[in-house]
C-alpha cells in the first residue's frame, strides 16, 4: 500500500473551472449521487476512473454512506457500498492504517492511499472489488474532520482501464485537497442530520463512562442508533448472546437497565440537551449505516 501524508492545496495544475463549479454546486445536495458524480466528473477531465464513493466515519461505528456514483452500474455501486459499510470496512487495511495515524493528525489534515487489487488480502473484500465491481486499482482521499471523525472519498479504476500510472497518481494528488475540502464542506451541512446525531451520542457516551471497553462502546453506540441485537451481532461478527453480554456489562457500568434509561442518561450528560429530544432519535439506523472504500498492503511510501 502506498500512502501520502499531509497533502496540501499547493498545486500548479490548471483545474477545469466548469468541473469545479459543478463540484461546488453539489455541496449540500441531499440526494446520494450528485456529490460523488461531481467528484468523478472532475477527476475524469484528466484521467479515467469508473466509481466514486464518499463515506463518513465516526470511531467505533459503521461508516455512513454519504454519496456514491458509478459510470457502469449505479444500482450495483449502492449495493457494494452498503455491503462494505455493514462489515467489510473492518477488513480494509487502509481504514485500519487510518485509525492508527489519525489520532496524531490535526483536524483538516489530508491523507491519500493507493491500493491495487493484488494488495487486498481479505478474501471477501477481494471478491467485492474483483468479482462484483471489477476494480483493479483505487485511490482513497481522507480528511480528518473531528477528534474521532474522518471522511474518505474513494476513486476506483476498473480492469478495462488498467492500473494507474505515476502521472495519473500525481494528478489525483494534485486534486486531493479540492476534493477533500469539498466533501468535508458537504458533510458539515449534515443534510440528513445523521452526522450530528452520531457525534452527539458518541460524545455523550464519553461523558457518561470512561470505563467501557471497546466492544461495550461499539454495542452501546449501535443500540443508541436503534440497531437490533441480531444486526449488531452481524456487524461485529459476534453471536447474539455475546452482544447481550456486552450490553449487560455496559448497562451495569452505566447504572442503567434499559435502552430508554440509556437515552435518558446520555441526554442528562449533554449540554443543551433540551434541543436534542428523544423523539428525534431514530428507531433504526438504516439511514445511518450505509457505505467507504479504502484498502491496503505492504509497501508504504510517505510524502510529507
């Protein structure tokens, strides 16, 4: 896996103004295709890429699909993105690498990763890229947007387009800052309210109890999202009985006995909680837990 840290906005590249205007106009659009389509159009003015996916991450949660678009099969790209967001992201070495380096980064820092098909080790993730999507190469542009939050924009290259050349990689690096800051601006607008909600409940759990283990936090955050025990088990690769055990342990540490009490406890520990009423909390998280790509491998080269 190749990666570049601290990508800046300095560029001597002449960027197509029409494509930039379309990208800026896509910011804040509530549908799930316009932003990714605009990113893909900008990149395709210079090099051929087939798919684009934008995903928002909050630590210890499933990623949220922000926008996806494909020049080959829109229905398929949504299916693949959701499949990735449900559980495959946990096997993505790019995201594992990001989780290790992001705590040391400043908010707003941009990182770019490249991963080819042969660098994907996990068999299921490899099948998704190779058999389902036909991807042979990909670039992931990530910007840190909060203490434990980041957004990844993935650009995928299909087998008929071949592997990226050094010049094409350099082109994406030149465009990375524009793309990352645009998707970050889009997510800050939080058109569906999902991002602000996830951040709020994550911060609420931090304030409630610092003694929860990682697994207990993962289970509790999903319970707050309205995810069922069976769904949590599937997402985390656990048995439902194991999820119930983690839930019970977390409840005991928090001094509560039910999901309703959990909501009340989080609300009591949130400043200005009057603006965040339980009725606004979703009963399920289908719109919160949808598709990001990114992946990894052995050879790292950092460009400061």
